[in-house]
C-alpha cells in the first residue's frame, strides 16, 4: 500500500471578512489521520488585519494542538505590526515574537529579552540580547560592526 494525501482549502465569507482553513488527510502505513486542520485564519474585508493559527498533530494520538498564533495589522504602507505566540507540547505559551514597522524604523522583539532594531533610512541597527547591545551601519555586504555611540544608538 502506498501513501495517499489530500489537502483541502476552505474559505467561508462572513460579514466582516473571510475565515480560511487548510485541512490535511493522510493515509499511509506509518501514519493516518483525516481532516487535520493545519492552518486556520481570518482576513478582514479591508485586507488590513487578521490572524493565522498553525496547528501541529501528535502522531500517537492524532490530536491537533495550537503551535503558533499570529495576529497582524497593516495600518498603512509604512506602518504594520505582527504579534506571534509559540506554544509548547503542553499547550502553554512558550515564546513570543513581536514585529513593528513604522518606516524607516523596524523592530523585532523575541521573548521580551532580544531586540533587533534597524532603520532603513539611516542604515543603522542593533541587536540587544539581555541588555548587551551590538550595533551596525550600512546594509547588505557593506554592513559593518560599529560602536553604538558612533551611530547614536
């Protein structure tokens, strides 16, 4: 017997937006499950905010569990936010990532202790991990490490 897999994508229109679900069905000698909801989400009618949830499945029980939850908003072409929560096997929040863009400034915060900041106009940025800050200037292959005081960070 070989492996058979089917992916089904659904969209349900509501008055304020569209709910999306992606389901996976697999039948093989090693594993078998039906209608596992891999990804679910919502996008409002304006397309400027919503959420996406990524689920995992446990092979031994076949049960689904939330793995990643994200909420996003696009305020304008220059301003947006994304908040993600990562869950462990017990279903408890185990990590967070927050991204904000307010052009030219971008910032990502990981687990409240690591901050990555960059300014696309001034071509400067830093990574701060538990209070230790490392700065750079330039972009791409021209980026170089600098003392934070040299670039006003």
